[in-house]
């Protein structure tokens, strides 16, 4: 439904988005996950036609967002990071204004405004001034305006930022609810949030797409490294003799304990670590060696996310600091020592 093809955006000579390509299919909730500065807002602004691309294109149901903006934008509702709310107006006045701008008139306009207010739970505050509403309610007004005009796709840029924990839960519930009737794309720098709401995750870092999959597949494929820890009275050599015929080909390390016990750590990329646990159990049993303990540490998506998105260029930079930086560091150290 949406094709993003080789999207690149440069601000001056800084490349914020670099050759980004992906496809959005109808009926899913997509999480655009990445640390601050990853290029999420830039990408969303381009996808919604609010910002020009340096190169690449975006197609909405086949319509190029820049060449056929009218047709393409009709399919889209967008809540930008900083929604342009008119603080002196009431939600109803504001939504009526936005609905008109989207081409709605008369009864259809009234009906849709009423409908999106109900959908987002702002009907009770419809006549209050937006400036008097809590951040959570303002965010709902922002989502309500995105829903006007019945777009197929709703794009929300960091919709939970700056909200208190209860408001966050409410907005997440609302996004889930919207996902039943719309294709939703929302961005977040919080992994658990994306995991909790989405059925498709795009991980973006340094302006590039580094992963795109279902949450469960991401966990399986990317994580790779589950770790099984065994405790036994057998020594290292004996354990290796038991493990050798299994041809697990895994990374093994040992820890000799003071009480004569050996701890064995096995890392496995096997998506089913329990199968390996079972194999180990029987191998030790067949050799008449008791397994005193066996534990499994599943690598978390959080660890993978951090690893994938961490700025690997930084250490290199700090090895070759500019002259100015060098001087600054030296001065700071001197001050510390005094
Ligand atoms: P995110 O939404 O993932 O936090 P952004 O898309 O806002 O990331 O920003 C990506 C990168 O582009 C950041 O390094 C940011 O500083 C830079 N950037 C964003 N907007 C501009 C701009 N108007 N001019 C120059 N640099 C910008
Ligand atoms: Mg952003």
C-alpha cells in the first residue's frame, strides 16, 4: 500500500536518512523504532509530503506523494511530533476547521467530527479550550484530527512522548484500537512500547533501516544468542567428551567452582533453546553424569536493539579527536584534579 523507495534526505551535508526502502501493507500496526536522531521524524515528514526528499520516492496506493499529493494525501492522516493545535479553540472548533481543510462539508463534516471525538474519547471536553486540556487530551485531539477524512493510514510521530504513565497506557490502547480499522505507523524510541503495540517493527538507526520484521521473528533471528548454563560435578574434560558427539558447534566456556562443581556456559543461536536443553539432558544422563542445574537465559530484544542501534562510529571519532577537542578535554581534566 505504501512504497518507500531509496529515500535519502540531506540537511546541508548531513545525511539524516540514507537510502531507506520498505513497504507498508494494509492492516498492520507498524512501529518505527529508533533512538533520538535516527531519522524517524524526517522519514515520516517525507512520507506524508510535509518535507521534500533529496532523492527517492514515496508511493501511496501507487500515487507519488510529491507528484500527486492530492490523491496520495487523501489516504493519510498524520500526527506530527509537534501538532499544530490552535490553543484558543475548543476541540470541536479545531476539528471542524481541520475537517473543512480536508474538504468535508455540512452534515458529513459534523458527523465525522462527532465520530472522531467519540473514537478518541474527547467528546466530554469538546467545548473546553485546548489550552486548558492535559497533554494526554491534547494528544487525543491531535489523533482525532488525523482520523478526519477517513484515511486508510494513520501516521503518528512519537505519540506518547511527554505523557504521564497513565496517559501513555491510554494512548497505547487507543493506537491498538485504531489498528483494528486502520493501518497504523507510529514512531517511538521505546522498545517495550513498540513490542506491546505493533505486529511489525522497523528498526531505524543513523538514517538506515537495520531490521524489519514481526516482533517474534526479530527476537528469533536477530537475537541469536540464547545461553544455557549447566552445573555438574564432572570436570572440564569430561564435559567436553560428553558434548563432543553432540556436534553442537556452539561456543562453550567453563567456570570451575570452589566446591568442585563445574559451570558450563553454552551459547546457541538455535531459535529453540529447549531442544538443545533436552539434548544436553540426555547426553549427560547417558554418560551417567548428573546435571545439577540447567538454566536458560533468553537474550532480550532490548539487548539486540541496543546493540544494533548503538553508535559504532563514536569510538573511532574519539580516537582521532580534532585539535580543539583535545585541548578541551585536557583543560577539563586539569580542573578536575585541582
Ligand atoms: P528522530 O525523529 O529519529 O529523532 P529526526 O528525523 O528528527 O530523528 O532527525 C534525524 C537527524 O537529522 C538528527 O541528527 C537531527 O539533528 C537532524 N535534523 C533533523 N531536522 C533537521 C533540520 N531541519 N536541519 C538540520 N538537521 C536536522
Ligand atoms: Mg522525531
